[in-house]
């Protein structure tokens, strides 16, 4: 009976990660299957373990190791047209999360998938969504999407749409996005023209539904992407209202990096007989990712951060506040390091321009806040730097997941001042990582070992703000006066697309005040030693 544990005293059978009521074991098709789906969804194994006193060996979610089930998309049942569309985008071999979930999602099962950021979850739900809509053959109707993908951020909506669009086009399906921060009329027109797959953020979608522009009564597939992040941002009440507006007979797919209590509530309420798949434990670090903690004196932190950002590779810095991200991006650009910022104070247009500049390489450095972290899906990010350590371990994992994607190598650096040692130690323990701890100061060779050779100096370009309309002034008219720039405007215009190689001016090279010898540096030395002791001597 090994591998097929069961629960006694309850009408629940657990089989290979699949949760089925015992009286529904044969409800595989027809009216019996429909009756089974209308019953209350059974509890996950974790809930059964807590509420049942007679448990044989309740299993955890099946963990799919890397390389397991490594079959081709065609062997997994993906239609030829979709396989060709994937190949055209350079995707020829399924990632583990795709190989694990596709047999069940293509069969119409509700699926709960957990995988690290960058593990290929988007294609894992995009393929079955496209295949199901094509197979149903239902007509496209104005204002009534046939599939709904809910995401937490605007950037993630655009990233998902970019992946879904070519697959949908291969099957003659239309996609569109709905999110705030931009005018709603283009979104309303797209809905009126009829779309098949809607990728949406909860807030704007609820607004359009309230205005009568959208109805979810025809949704056949509902996907929750980054469900844990939606919970972190407080979107779950809106998500529940939207799910309540979709037909219960539809297929529901939930993908997340972590599965905490809030996400588990969604699973129990909205997924029927879900099949669970996981490519890694919730806190397991990616094997191609190295973690470092740099202990620095508070007075040298600014210069150390500039040196970390000065390498030739694409670098992502995380700041705690929107103002801090904006200020740091401007400071780096002024120091000859092309940088842009990404945070909630920017307009949608500015966010898209800055992210595009980072993706294209016009800006080597992106400075972001946690709110924007989930929307950053850029390939070849070699280094992630926590300029301000995050408050909790889930944020650390999500930030760090921007590097070492799809098997590539990457490094994650946390910059720690003496007063942050206790918090960083707790953070690393909760995240399940054992970092390499180094005590550094400005100019330390250990910094260049992480970043590689320093990139050439890029001459900053002066930014001249465009005239702004005064309050109440109509477009096309004006008195010629300039308004003060609104706070939170993008720094991307200050980034030069090209720059001449040269020597950085001495004034820009040392903008931070060095501490007196033996003062703060001595404190950093003591802190680094105490911090590294808790990680069994993994100190360099």
C-alpha cells in the first residue's frame, strides 16, 4: 500500500496527490462527474491531517524533481499548432512544472501548481487554456471573455499577455489586458469587440464589471497567477468576488510560489478535486543561485552599492521605499551608471518605458520596490542586490527569483549594516538559505568578484521636462508656462543610450563619507563575525 495512503474514518481517498471522495471514485464522466463537482470540495491533506485522529500516512504534495517527466510537448498531448508556436518562441522542451501539470490540465482537472519564480508557470497554464477554448468551439461574444487570468500587477499582466498572445493567435483566439493606471476606453473597446482570454488585475476588472462593460458568466477557464502575492497585496476579497462571478463548472488553475493559509482558503473554496504539483519545497533556494551577505559600515553603504551596480551585467537593486528607489536611480545615473526606477508612483507609461530600457540594455541597472518585484520578468539578470533587506522571507524569495531563471546562474547579495544583523539572520533562516558572509568596505576585491569587471563610464544626459498642463487647462491651449514636475516621474530620460568610455570623474567616484578608521568599520567587523558564526563557519 506504499505510495497510496488512505484516511480511515472519513470518506476521503488520497492517491498520488489527488483528493477524491470515496463515493466519487468512479465519477469520471457524464452526470456522475457533474454531481461530484457540485459537492463541496474536499479538504487538502494538510487539513485532513489536523482534523482526523485516524490517519495512516497522509502524503504531502507530490514533489517533481528537475528532469522528471521530461517528455516533449507533443508527447504530453499539446496540439501541433501550439507546439509550433512554442518552438517559434524558442520553447522546445517542457520545464518540470509544465511536464508535471499539463497531463492533468489538458484533461480538464483543477490544478494547484507551486514552483519557484522563473520555473515556467506561465506556459503551464497558457497551453491548457488555449487548448480548452479551441476544443469547446463556443463563439466569441462582446463583453464576455471565455477565459480569465487574474494577476496582481500591471507588469505581470503585460508579461503574461506577451507569452499568451502567440499561442492564442496560433489557434485564432484573441487576448487582451485590463489593469489600472491607464485609460479604460481602449480596454472597453477591446471587450466590446469580443475577446477570448482576458488577463486582468482585480481592481480595474471589478470597475469595468460594475460599469456593465464585462460579464464573467461565459468563463470556461479561470487562472490565478501569483496567488500568494495577491494575498500579500490584500486582493483576496476582490479575487473571491470575481471567482464567485464565474461558472462553477469551469476549470480553475491556481499557480503560486508559496502556499500559505490565505491561498489554502481559496483552494478549498474554489477548486474541485484539485491535483497538486510542486517543483520545489516552499523555501528551497534555486541550486544555480548563490546567496551572499555583505556586512558594511553604515557610512560606506552608498559607495558599496554603487560598486555593486557598476558591473557590465544586468543588475537589479531593491529599495524599501518609492522615494529611495527614485533617489538611488538618479544617483547611479549621475555616477555614470545608467539606471532606471520602477515603483508605484510612476505612471504606467513610465513603468513600461523603464522596464523596456532595462530589458533592451539601455539601462544596465533597475532599482525597484517590492510592489513592482513580481512584474519583473527579464532574462539574464546576473545580480540581485537587496539594498534594503526585505521585512519577511517570502519577499526575499520573490525578489531573489528574478535571477537564476530557467537554469541560468545568478547571485543574490544582501547589503547589511551592523544594526540589521539580527533581522538578516532571521530572514535567512526563514528563507532556508545559508549565505556566504563577507565583511567588505568600498573598493574591496570581493565586490568585483561578484560583479565582474567594471563597465565603462556613461555620460549622463540632462533631462529637460516637457511642459505640463495647468489645472483646468484644455489640451491644445495654454499660456506657455511650465508646471513643476510631479513627484515620482521616471528617471529613464536621464539614461544615455550610448556613452563614451573613459575615466569616472574623481568627484563622482567618492560621494559617500568614509568613516574614521576603527570606528564604524570596527563595528561592521564585529557584526560580520557574530553573524557568520550562526551559519556554521560559511564565512569567506
